[in-house]
């Protein structure tokens, strides 16, 4: 084998990405449709001017961790911050995954868990959801007992289904888990419950969050995890030194002064989500109830790819999930601005008429 060949795990994979087509209405990557507060954007010039650019960043990100910790009433030592929650997931898997270990997911779910786990050399073990994408607590128990994974992911609300996980399922998981349990709360602000209050020193539970969705800062790439102090200390060993640059630390700290402004938009997204759900349900379309900022749906009368192409022709990009395992015929739309949603719903009515 030529030495420039990648490792077996990498060769066996295809990348996870959504086509970034240049269209007027982009509803494919679950971003916030609103820009961040203008006051924060204006501050960034001063933030940049205040950086000691010749110096490495604060390696421990002390100030940023303190403001995030205050947000969740935990200690800064319970917080690890990285470049997007994907990097948080990667750090968790570098720490607890790897060769000879198992990483568990309940499918369908966010594809990066399996992807990153395999990159670290871990084996991925899969629990199955029901046909309606809900998760049977017995399946959780079965998977934990059969596989004894080192890491188990539960995405709440789940991506790409949008479904909110019943709290009892997490309780069953925590009771039977043999390793670290990661609850990915990338969309928690759009949902009605969070696992944050279950984080404690005597439980191997980690809860991840992102600034990319509710907080309108996908471009900045910031995410974090709240977990027991001993776990954070272990993650820090796996992370690269100075992985979080000075500008990002200061800009994110500044952004946390504007969170109420950003969170006010959650109510609008939720009401737009209801409008999308009810309008699509009135058409010949199967719709899953969402606790998130996107909606998964399956046109009954037409092929999903044909509907996707019709939407694209109308200048609207949604996520085509129809080729993903267990998601035959499904598309996923991110809730946009009221005008974007109006255009999407009008295009949908024509597409399935
Ligand atoms: N978790 C879930 C469930 C997601 O949907 C996403 C974004 N698609 C992420 C994590 C990663 O988000 P980011 O890296 O932007 O924080």
C-alpha cells in the first residue's frame, strides 16, 4: 500500500457536508436567519484593537469560561470551549473514543458522531429508533448491555428529525450507560427541556451547546460543553494548546452581553416553525413535530429529489436527506425569516400540488 494512502477508517468514509449552492433563500444548514445584534458587530473593531496580537491567547480561556459558567450556574472548571460544538464532540471522542473502544448512537441522528468516532479509530455501535423516529427505552438498555460503549450520544432535540427526546429516555440511558453520556443540545433553546441540571461531579454526563444557532454566530465557530470538572480536565489534555484564538475568546465574551436580544428571536422562530408544520401537514406531506429550528418532512405524492429540485429552481435550498439511511423520501427545512418561510411554503404547495 502506498504511504500517501489515508488510514483505513478515512478511506472508507465520505465527507459530511451540505452543498453550499448560491441561492437567494438558504434553508439547509439550521443557521439563524437573523444577523447577530448590530451593537455586537460594531464592538468587534474595538475587540480586535484590544488584542495583543504578538502573544498566544489565554490558554485556559478564563474570562470566557467564567461568563459561560455563570450562564449555567456552574463553575468555570465545568466548562470547555472549542471552535464550534463539532470540535467539542471531536475532543470528547479523542479523549474517550479511539481504537478498541465503542461509540454508540441512536439512528437516525446527527451524522458527525459516527463520522468523528470512526476518524478516531473507534467502532460505532448503533441503536435503532422506531419507524416514527422515537426511541424505545428498551433499545437504550439493550444497546448499553450488549455493547458497553465508552461514549454514547443522545441528540436533544434530535437532528435531523427535530424530535424532542423524553426525559425518561435520558434517565434510562444514565442508569445503564457504561461510559460517558453526551447530550448534544445544539438546538436546546428551541425545545422545552435541557439536561444541564443533571450535570454533576458523580455522573459521566456531558452537555454540549453551540453559538451557531440561537446566538446567530455560526461564522465565529464557538461551542462548549458543561461536564464534571474531572471530565473537563481530561478533555483539556486531548485539546491542542491555544486552540481558541484571542479574538474569538474576546468576541464571544462580548456576545454574551447580547444574549437576551438574540434569544428574543427564539419565540419568532418557534411560531414560524408552527406555521411551517401546520401548512405542510395540510398538504400531502408527512411532517415530524419539531422542538428545533428545522422541520423534517416527507412528501407522499412525489419523489423527494424532484421536490428538492423544484424548490431549488424557485431559489430555495433545503436539505435533501432522502439518500441517508432510514430517511428515504425525507427533506429538512430550516426555519427562516417570515418572508423566506412564505416563499418556501408557496413553492411547496406548487411542488406537491
Ligand atoms: N450538533 C448538532 C446536532 C448539529 O446539528 C450541529 C450543526 N449542524 C452541530 C452539533 C455543530 O455545530 P457547530 O459546530 O456549528 O457548533
